[in-house]
């Protein structure tokens, strides 16, 4: 099948590469010329495990192409995926201009029947508005709109796309549902859950999914903060409640809150959608506020040890919003660095993939290192923000000997406090001592 993809970000590029790998002919379009030049030269503009190999292989097999020409994109595919960004506006609502720009291009330039599938996360009602926009621009258009939200996780995106738990589609006709089934035929397994529903339900499912997960994280963080006060251990509390099959152990790791390009913006967007309808989602508004507070949960612990941070130097390990990505959008590290800079601390940072992105924000205000050992040397403490695997079994004993003061502020509770104390560290976790 011939497929066009608009947007070559984390979702569009993964979708394009994976669909090409299933045997489809895929043309990926982006308005960012630099990205397309890089991609044509085999350079992947961001870090996502396994993606470069997939792109190189499918470009080599003449199944994956790149262009900045929206007209070409609108004409090429029988199926067109809309994978452009939907960032937050000032008021928290989703900025849908990019999504509608694609719908307009497809209305203007395409001929014959086309299926435009919104994969971007968009508020309920967007597919309906896209369909209306298309008819307004071109009353003879045969473009049909569908919704197919994406549930992949950065850092595991290729695997998630090729092994989905579920595929949710919102359609107006049986014909479009059949076409989407053909697109994904290569992924179909007897156990794969495939839900066909209407536009709004499909769109809402994505927000409900992310809102639930974000709520679970804020819930366990709230319990962790209480554990801190009463001397309980959050790791064991999480284990205890995770044994209840109605709860499950997933998403029960307390820490410095969630970040990334999805949870924060999606929670704000669904709150804004509810508000437009005259309803205040107090629960979800609070989930967002709690998370903002949680990002700075280590600060009082650092201030307890160092009431004056002016002459202190601290190492931050992990900058991306989670391991295995270079994405720093809404990352907890940004909040921590900003606060520490305000209090006059000197900051050394290390991350396996996200250094260049952080440099664009903080420039010469902080110091960059290419190993965790180098970042920690001569500092008054380590703040672990992102739990990359390479930090888990690192030689803390050796590193401690190079530090001015052995303090560990473990924002993801990855270390054993007893072991750290044994090797001379003072240990501070989130919800555990
Ligand atoms: N990143 C994730 O993990 C993830 C997971 C699931 C869903 N989503 C959703 O998918 C959507 C895309 O997210 P992302 O992280 O891939 O975004 P991104 O910001 O990484 O990429 C979006 C791309 O769209 C391009 N673009 C904008 N307008 C365009 C146009 N008219 N034509 C062609 N390209 C255009 C931009 O230049 C950019 O490269 C968002 O709605 C997001 O919420 C993201």
C-alpha cells in the first residue's frame, strides 16, 4: 500500500519506518527542511533505539522516502497519517494548527478517495472538525477522516509500534475501518485487541489512557511524600499494593514526577477541553499541580543538607525525561537545574544522550561531562534524576572517593540505601530513608 506520513517526529518517523518494514511504500513529509536533509542522508534527528537501523534498511530497499513537498505527500498515499505535533497553548489547550494545516493540504492537493488518519493526540471533536474543514476547502473532496491514536513510548517506540497491546480506531465508515486493518495487517495477531469506534471515543481513549497513567504516578508520589513523614518505605508499600491484581505493580515507582512531551501536555489539554464544555476536572487539574510540585521534591532534602548552596557543586545524573531517549521536553531535570541555579549552586551534568539538547537551553550556565564519573568528581553530592541503566550498578564506592562530600539524592529510588550508607554516603530517596 502507498502511505504518506506528515510529521517526522518521534511518532511519524517510527510509524513511517515500521510501516515500510512491513512492506508498504512510505513517503514521509516534514516542513522542517533540515530534518528532511538529515533523513535523506541517513541521519536520524533524535535518539530512539533501533530506529536508525530500520530507516537505513528500508531506504535501501526503496520503500521509505522523505520530502518537504506537502503537495507530493497529499498525492502519494492512498492512506495519509497525520503525525504532526500538538503542543500546549498558553491556556493549556492543544495547539491544533499543525493538524489542520495537514488536513487543509490534503483537501487542496489530493485527488480521489484518500483516508486521512489522525495519529497525533487531539481533543475529542478534532476529526469531525478536520472533516468539516476539508469539505469547506474542497466540496468535491473524497477525503475521509479517521482517528487512530498512538500509544508508543519513547525509548521503546519501535517495539511498541510493532507489538501494540491494542489498536484503537475511530471511523465514519466500514470502508475506512477495512483500510486501516489492511495497513496494520502485518501486525495482526490473534491476541491483538482491535477496537473500532467513533471519532470522539477514539480520541478520548488516548487522553483517558495518559490521564490514568499520570494519575497513578501522582498517586504513588503522594503516598511516597507521606511515607517520608511517617518513616515507611515507599518501595515496599508499592510492592505491597502492586500485589493486588486490581492495582498491578506497573507505574508505581515513586520519584521526582513525570515529564515528557505527552503526559503534561495531554493532562492540560483534556482539562482545557472539559473547561470549554463548562466542566472543571478537579482530579486531573490536581494531578498536574501535584506533578509540578513533585519535580522539586528533592530540593528541601538538598537544602536540609546544604542550607546555603552558593559555594556548593552538585552533579546531576540523567537529563532526558526518561531513559533511552534524548527528549527533554518538560523533563524534571529542567526544573531542578533552574531552581539550583537560582540558589547559586554550581552544576555538573551528565546524560548518555540528552546533553546537546540541554546545552541549547542552559548554555554556559552549567558544566557538561561525558561520563557520570567525571561529572561527580569534586562535587558535594549527586542528584539522580533519570534512571538510565548505566547508573544502576555503577562503582559508587570508587566515585565517592573522588567527591568532596558523599551525598546521594536518589530521585528514582534506584539505589539500596543500606549499601550506600555502608560505603559512606548519606542517602536521600523519595519516600524512603
Ligand atoms: N512522542 C511520543 O512519545 C508520543 C506518543 C504518542 C503520541 N504522541 C503524539 O503524536 C504527535 C506527534 O508527537 P511527536 O513527539 O512525534 O512530535 P514532534 O514534535 O517530535 O514532531 C512533529 C513533527 O511534525 C512536523 N510538522 C509540523 N507541521 C507539519 C506539516 N504541516 N507537515 C509536515 N510536518 C509537519 C514538525 O516539523 C515536526 O518534525 C503529538 O500529538 C503527540 O502528542 C507522541
